[in-house]
């Protein structure tokens, strides 16, 4: 089967003329598709860039050339899966048919994964890949052949899983479902072996011909290790070690857990640095920030913009009397007091911790137009504090505050676009929002831009 790294090599070496042994030629019409270029040839198929004659849509046409050794079955399984399972992390199926007796199908045109990804971009990329794998698992399928060559990119940088010929259905209703598949005999020692790619497949796949969701988690760990050239940062080594443990039960229980571990580890330092810089610059007290005592997450610090309604300044050590005064004002309908009441309840400052009540006060203040409340409301919705998590709704509130000039919300929106939290990944939009926040002096935005490939604290990444 063809993979992205092989495609990249072919693209770099491709001559203007079609290779003499390819089945199709530039200009050939296959049903409604016109062949524009030969992209490459794998074990069982040739791939061409095509354009729809009637709609003008660009695609990649994959034509079966070898149906022996079960390759034809894998080809048809992949086509059937793309046609019947329209998941966002999979290539979009555009059509199919037969040409000269050989089956073909057309999927969206994707870009190959770069073989030299900047180290600073790896954590966010792996979070996005793990989320894509989790979506596949949620649909009831195990990929069984995850590797860098089977990950491609949409134009916005969103990862897409390809080469689904080995994907198998598993029983989503059973904890830790196991798929057993056909196996062959090793020519080395006569032992049974399963499927997968040697450098990335889990031990149980290769030796026992079994696979589970933890097998794909093992592959994710190996992919992350390979993107770092075998030398990952010290902070991420425990994550990779756990993901690639020999026994499936010792690994992360799902791709989502793997993604959460990365987010917690690599964001933690950024959040702390941004918090210290912000606190030093603005003189804010540490307790005002809900992310201090909560797990790291996409949003940045909620700060009151100059346009927010004015209420009493927080005292250095808010007590019960201050909380009751804010609560009284909130009950009279003051939006800023509602926001502060929610903030106090979130942390239990001058009162007991009550995050469901904090969420309700945030929501009431946000509906009255308080942008700081919108920011904290988004944070709660994205992370499930005081209410069931709803990343999509959280992103919508963050975007509303960001559009009103609230720089912490602009950072939150930028990070959501970076990681696909509540919205599709779009690195260009992420960059634009982070730059807007940086121009307002937001230190977290500057830190993120500085870590972006080619970036600096003032202008952000170079294009």
C-alpha cells in the first residue's frame, strides 16, 4: 500500500513526463476525472492527481494494479471504509468505479507529512493525531498500521489517517476489545506473526496476531519518538515510555488519554511562565486565575479588560464579607459582580468551592456581555468544570469574547485552532489570533509565538 513518505519521495524525484510503466497518462479521462499528474506507485496501486471535469475539484485517484496476496481485498476494504465511514480524520471519499477492469477510487488531495518537523511543533501535532485516532476508535475501528507514512495533512495542517486497508472493526461495547486477525509464519524462527509495520507495530500485533486500541496507542508513542529522531525532550520521555510498554494494560487506556498526557506535560511550563509574567506585569493576585489549581488546558488567563463594567477592586485577601457583598450585587443584576462571584466560587475564596454555581454565574454574566465571564465560561465548557464538557460551545464563547478584543480569549481561540479543541484545526487562523493577542501585549501569546517555528516575540512566526 502507498504511504505519504513514499509519495513525498516520488514527488521530489518526479520527472515532467509520465513514467513509461504507469497505467494512466496525463490528460486521460476516467469517468468524470481528468488525470493531471502521476504521484507514485505502491505494492498494489498507482496514485494520480486528478481534477473533476464537471466540478473542477482536485482529488487523488488510486488505481488497483495488483490483486494478489490479499492486496485486492485490502484495497477494496479501504475504499468501502472511506465510502461508508465519513469521519473527519479520514480522507473524504469523492467517487469510484472501474477502469480497464481494475477498481479505483478517488479521495481528497492531501499533502505529505514533512520528514523534518520542527521539534517545537511535535507535541501539538501529536495531540491532533491522537485525537484523530480516538475518533476512529470511537467509531469502532482499530487502524493497526499507524506510522508517519500513514499520516497526511489537509491544507490547514490538520492530520488525516490514510492506508486503512488493515483497519478492523472492534466491539466498542467491550472494555479493551481485542481483534484477532490472520497471521503468517516467520521465515526467521517459524513463529506466527501478525500485521503492521515493524518499527511502529505493538508486540502483540507482530507476535500474537492480536490488536486492541492500546496497540494503536503503542504506535502513537513510536511515532512521537520518531518525530524527535529518537531524542525526545526529557519532559515527554515518561509519556512515550508508558505508551510503548510491552503489555497493553500498562499503556494509556485510549488515544484520548495519551493526548491529555501530552497537553498536561508540555503546556504546564508555558502556563506557569505566562502566569508569572502576567502577574508580574499587572500585579494580579495568584488566586484570581482559575487555571492555577486546575489541569492545564487551552485557555489563557481571564483578565478584566478596560471596557468591563467597574466594580470594587479585589482586596488582597478576600473574605466572607467580600463574597457576600459581591453575591448581593450579583443577585441585583450587576454583570461584573456576577463574574467576580463566579470567580470566588470557582476557587472557594471567602466561600466553599462550588464550581457548578460558579459556572452558572459565569453564564449569566456572559449573557449580559461581560467578556471576562465569557472567557472563564469557555474554559469551564472546554474542560468540564461545573458542567459536562462541551468544547464546541466553549470555543463559541471564547470566539465571541475574542472578537470583542479580549486578548486572553484570543489566545484561547488560537490554541483551540492549534489543537482542534471544539473546532477544526487551522494553523493559519491560530497564528492570526495569537498575533492579535500579542499586539495587545499578551505574554502568553508571545510565548506561544516564540515557540512557533521561525517565530519571535514581536512579530510571530515567519511565513
